[in-house]
C-alpha cells in the first residue's frame, strides 16, 4: 500500500506560479507518477505524468506552463505551475501506479489550487 500526500496548493492571481509536491510513503521508482485535477462540475482529467524512466507527458492545456519532475531518493514528485490561468482552478490529485488511471492506482487526498482573475 502506498500513501500519497500532496502539498503546496493555495491561491494565486492569474499569471502567477505555484509548486505542488507529492510525497509517497514508500519507494516509487517503479511507478509512473502523475497529477490529475478536477474542477467543480467537471470530470477528473490528467494534467501530467512522468514514467519510471523519467519521460514526461503533459495535457495540451498546460504544455509550456507546467513542469513535472521526480526525486526517487525522496519518494517525491513535483509539479511547477507557471503562468496560471483561472481555468487551472481545481483540486489537484497526485497519483501513482504502474498504469495510471487503472483500478490499482494510488491516489492522494487532493489539494486545492485557486487562480483568480
């Protein structure tokens, strides 16, 4: 069982930056790690993920603005969010697993990100 805890959410004005962290309770080097988000009234969507080998993939809506990295020694992944927009407002969830989004995915409780215009 892997427990994930997100931190770093908060409030920021449009154009600002926030950094999110996700700390895992055990080794994550074999897992893909990702961030999802869910805005009110919308489905949860994949924002970005990083594979065990370090390859990254981003949703079109955040490409060029968000950057994902991982530190396997610290069992932590980081999401740097720049040039934030009001439409980035959502609860952000950290996820870990061999196949993200599958029934075996581990989830964090989520952290709120609010971007005001």
